[in-house]
C-alpha cells in the first residue's frame, strides 16, 4: 500500500486501517468479474474489518500507479510494479505492517520434451524478479 509524499503531507498518514475511511483510496476492479480487489489488512494478527472507501476505481494498475504518484490517493499495488518509485521516493509505503498480501504467480507453457531456450530464459527472469519457484 503506497502513497505519494505530497498526498501524505496534505492529508496525513494513516496509522490504523480504520484511518483509511478519511482518505482517498484508489481501488482496482477486475475487468473480467467486475469485483473490487480486496485490501488484505490485519490488526492484531486478525483480518481487519475496516471499511475501505471506493474513492476512485480503475481496472488498470498503470492508472492507479500514475494516480498514486500524482498525489491523488493511497493505492495497493504489486511491489514489482512500484519498486522504482519506492526506491527514488516518488511513493512511500503506508500501513506496511498491517498489509498481509502474498499472491502466487504461475507461468504456464505447453508441455514438450524440452523447453525452448526462450521460455527457459523468461522463466528464469521472472523467478529473479518475483521470487523463488514452488517445488
């Protein structure tokens, strides 16, 4: 969960999940189902019951990323997408210890006797970027 420093200086930094009710929350809607992506927040080790506002909704993470960097609000985005913005300070983490989100990424390709070198190189690249493969 991230926001631009300019947004946080204008509206303050939330300390608890419940504080989000007073903030502009940039939410993702899945295009295929129309459902909003949940924000996996925890409080005292339990799932939070805090209501997350639907201030702005988009079905593209690029749009949410751009709005977050522009200081529009707080967004929950995959770290791989925002790594550069975090590294150079365009975005900062918010409620970091209260976000418990681990999603799996699976790579699928047609089976065959040998995988193509291009496929193997891509899989190796993704493992380097996203983490270790499940056994």
